[in-house]
C-alpha cells in the first residue's frame, strides 16, 4: 500500500538560496505527521511545495502513489488535498459571507447538494446554521479558523495540510480547535501533515515527526520518543528547551 504523501529528495530554491535541501518524508494513510523547527527551517515551505505554492526545482512528490508534476496542481489534486493556513484573519475574504465562502469550493468542483453540505460542514466544526450569513469580521479568531477548517473539509479531501493552525489564536481557544481537528481526523480517517513551533502541540496531535533546520530534515522520531526526551540531535534538545512549558506539561507525561 502506497503512502498517502511521499516526498523524495525535494529541493526548493529561491535566487540560489535553498529553502528546502533534499527533503525526504513519507506519511502513511490515516497518520498525523508533524514538522517542527525554528522560523526559516523550511517546514512551511514543504507544505507550500506540496500544495503547489512554492517552486520545486528537484525531487518528487507523490499523493497516494501518483506523482505531481512541477508546481501546477489540478482540480483533482485539490479534491484530495486541502490546506488550512495559519492566519484565520487573512485566509477568509472579508466581503464574503460564510455561506459564500463555503459555496465557492463546491461550485469550483461541481459538487451539488450545496444546502445540506454547507449545513453539515458548519455543524461538524461546531458552528451551526446561525453563522451562515455572517461576515468574517463578525466572528472571533477561533470561529474564523473553524470556518477555514469547514471550507477545507467541504470538498471531502483525504489529506489536510495544517500550517500552524492555532498559533494565531488565544491560548484558551487553541485547545478547542486542536481537539476539533483530532476528532475530525478520527471520524473521517484523514491524513494530517501539521507544522508547528510548539512541541507540546505536535506531541499531542501527531504520531511521528521530522525536525527541520536550514531547509533539511535533521532528525526523525516518534512523538513518544520526543515526549520522553529520547532524541539524538542537540538541535532537537534546544527546541525542547525553547518550547515553553514543554518539559513540564502534564499532558506529555
């Protein structure tokens, strides 16, 4: 059985600067896989390369065994793979109602039964029909991110790319959104690739992870090994020390 996402020897280059250098990762179907590292390590660039938002200069990307060509992505790709961005304030069109925001991907992909699908999508993320005709500025940050998640899910993808999905939210809201994402993954049997600077989040949400530095993978390990400080690289140990409260978190015991 082929991996849900397979990245082999991937390079992304901007004006002779290697944002990604020979990156190889394989994520199994139904797995939640984490990418961690400091700012500029390449973790978000990897998600963007998969989504067709960063230029691939060398290497291969396969979705369920099917190779992707260059940076161009088809409608069929976006039926299988969707991305949730970090900033819920910037990822939703401010002049469109929530109803219109959710209708647009259905229209693009020619998916019918729109009334039921929109109602079901809002219900799945804990909002309900009362939010359909509101505008993004009338929602809290957590509610906006729930809408962004609903928009990604409404075309029924099998893979979600999650780029720091809670880092722009208040701490009190972060846990709610993370628990929602975990419940959705179990219910839909989705595959997640999650970027986060918070090792506690990654350990809670992911089965395995890759540690990135300067565009390259420097360590691969399980979430359990990370939680028990069973790491090999000094860089990973320094990330653990820099991740506030990581060592003391009771959730990781």
